[in-house]
C-alpha cells in the first residue's frame, strides 16, 4: 500500500482564500485585522519566520506591524511594549517570536499578552479555555493539524491517536484537541518505554520530536495516518521531518510530507486567529 499524500500547501491556500474573504467583510465593516510581531535579537530562523508572517498578512489584506528590539533589550521594556500593543485598538493579534534571549522570562512575556490578542494561543487562559472546550485562540500548529485532517475527510472520533512529543506548543495541545474531538489519546515522550509498542497501535500518529527520520516503518501500523510536524535538517543540510518518509509512505494510509505538509498550516491558522480576533473586537464594540 502506498499512502495518500496530504497536501498541506494546497489546503493552506484554500483556507487562505476563505480568510481573505473574511478580511474583506471585516474591512467593509470598518475593521482591518492587524497583527503585531515582536522580534528580539537577530536569530536567523526567527527572522525568516517573522518575514513569512508579514508576507502572509500583506497577501490577505491585513495590517502587520513589525517591532524589532535589540538582543540586550530589558524585560521591562519588552513588557511595556506589549502593554502598549494590548491597548492599541488597531492591533488584534500580538505575537512575540520565540525563543527569547536568556535574560527574559518567556512565561512572563506570554502572560503579559492580553488573552484577547493572544493569536498564538500560548496564554494560560487560552490553554485553559481550550482544555475545557470553550471558544479560544487555538495554538496554530495543532489547530492546523486538525484542519488538515478535516479537509482530508479523516474522522477522529473513536480513533486511537498517539502523539510523540509533549512540548507546550505542539505535543500537549494537539493531544488535547484530539481528545476534544472524542479520540483516545496516548502521549509518548523522551522517557517512554517501548515507544514502538505504543506507536504501532496508532490509527493516527503525530510525530513532534525534532529528530530527523525518527519514526520508521517499524513504528507504524498498516494504513495509519501519519502527521509529521518536524522541521529538521538532515546530515546533508536538506529539510526533513521526524518521519522516514520513503519507508513509511509504503505502509501508511495517509501521510504529510515535509515540506508542504503541516508547515504551511501554521501561518495560515495564525492569520485565521488574527481575523477572528478582529471579528470579536467588533462584537465587543
Ligand atoms: P521540543 O524540542 O520542545 O519537544 C520535543 C519532544 O520530543 C519532547 O517533548 C520530548 O519528550 C520528545 N522526545 C525527544 N526525544 C524523544 C525520544 N527519543 N522518544 C520519544 N520522544 C522524544 O520540540 P517542539 O517545539 O514540539 O517541535 C518538534 C518538532 O516540530 C521540531 O522539529 C520543530 O522544528 C517542529 N515544529 C514545526 C512546526 C510547524 O509549523 N510545522 C511548529 C513547531 C515545531
């Protein structure tokens, strides 16, 4: 059996058309969704991510505001800037690009963003709302994964989902979103014993580990749905995921490639959340 490829790029483009229409509607009502992105320091990868976010905003007709701060900026200054953006009615989403320099406490920064503008979905209030099944900003990568499955017509209820990885931005929240949709969820992580035993039971396997080609054919049940979140470079410097694609594709039922799988969905859901925040701001006025 050769797996069906889940084309994240195509699904992301379809979603972006829908978001662009929503942006047009909001503009007619007098609100242009605005996203503020704070970039601290000069991390090359962070700069690339931030540029892509700005580009996506422009393409969808949203406003974007890039705030660049020196590596040496104090925590106080950063928090003051976030506070200013919290108060700015033209800004509907605030995102602080991670990682931050060591002298700044990430947790403090995330918690200083108004939950109503936390379009990354990292604030404990949004996480709590997500856990209890309330309306919330959902974290973009996990949300993007759910949309990929929905758009591919893969049902979730009753399925056994095995998540490999338990980070706060991917592993933990994606498992929660599957649970919210009535899946049975198993989390695996660096201390899990006999990983293969668990992954072999997965109807849907999520790989969010950050190790190139970590999930092999032996980890996968025949016909399983494989979602590869990893963005890594292999020994030749080539972009690759956490799944050994060439061998797993022969056994799985569905698989996301890297690139053009989960990646394009992350920014798309960020745009979605920003438009949603702008729509909520209208409701509040
Ligand atoms: P992380 O480093 O925070 O977490 C990695 C997780 O893998 C940990 O929870 C750890 O317990 C687990 N792990 C490590 N070794 C393991 C092992 N031997 N067996 C089982 N589990 C093990 O990483 P993250 O931020 O969740 O990111 C994971 C990957 O996803 C990275 O490659 C990252 O670049 C990528 N990523 C992609 C997107 C996207 O938009 N596609 C977004 C975020 C992260």
